[in-house]
């Protein structure tokens, strides 16, 4: 019998364990996107939508043993509600070995448009969360002049601390928004400015909104219409170059 009492040493269900389940024989890692209006989907709501997609697609998902079995789905590095993303990740455990290409197609067909599966690969050993140490964000600032953003950003990067406040579960917290910023740059388009920032993952995490708060309150940046934050990449931070490596490579 295994340490959790759910399977025998041969990997077959243990009839003495509560609600014995089939063992995991394949783990897959999935990259997906949150686009358009579905960027307002909360992490909990996405989890429900993904579990429904798993059921609809007929995937042989593994379940935990015990009196309240739950599907073997692990989430890591989820973006905040309201932020779009091209680089969200999760891992699933299956009781049968499947072609990742088929899993990709079945899941994407079962999810609503705007929650889009981008890639499915076999999972190597190790924890997925350990491969997600930084993110590249693009903040679209409609109606804001790029020169004004660049001036505010120069002031922001020139400080050791930029303290901002955010309401969290345990109350109001003061965070140093500057500490997580690895690099930042500004570009302009026909509708306004774009701010690209690489943020190190910390605890508590610094969000793009925290950086905007620092730019506004500390550096005097005046924002126009509602900014839209999109995570472009998420992965392993190269400390030397400041770039982000693909966690599924």
C-alpha cells in the first residue's frame, strides 16, 4: 500500500482505501489564454469552467482518493481577475496515456471562446510552480501620451522604493511596487501608449495595477481611459539578461 493508503505497490486501486481511484499514468502541462471579456473570469470560475470542459471532452482525468474525491488539476501563477493573459498554466493527471495533440483539440473545443488552449505537452518531473518566477506584462494606456509615460517611468525606476497600498484578505497592505520590476519600456501606437514591464514573482505578488498606482501617486502620471493589462509571457527569469524562458520548453 502507498503512503496515502490509496493504491497498492503495483499501482492498482486499494479496495481498503475510501473511494479508491485509478492511479495517474500521465501528466500534461497546459498553456491557455484569457481573452476579451473573459479576462474578468475569476480563478475560481475558470476552475469550474475547466472541470466542465474536462467532463465534456471525456478525458480520463485522475481523482484523489478519500471521502471527497477531486480531479487532479494543479494551477500555478494565475493572473488577477480583470487581466488578460496569453500565458496561463496548469497541470492535469490522467489515468490513461493520450496524445497531447488530441487533448489540446478536445479541451479547446469544450471551452468557451476567450478561454483558449494554446499548447499541451508531457510534464517532466518537478513542480510547475518552480518554473514560473517572472512575467512580462503589457499595459495598454489609451489616450495617454507616450512621452508622459516615459517621464513618469524614469522617475519610478530611479527610486529604491515606491510604496503603494492594496486591500487584501487580511486588510490593507503596504507594498513596494518598485522591488518587483526587473525592466520596463514604453512604446506608442495610434490610440495611446503601451507599457511593457517584467515583474518578478514575489510574496505577496506585485501586480501591474500596483505599478500603475505607483506611477500615478508617486510620479504624477495622469491616466486616461481604463488601462488593460495583458500577460504576454510567464516563465523562468534569467537573472543575467532579464528575459523569461518558456516553462514548457
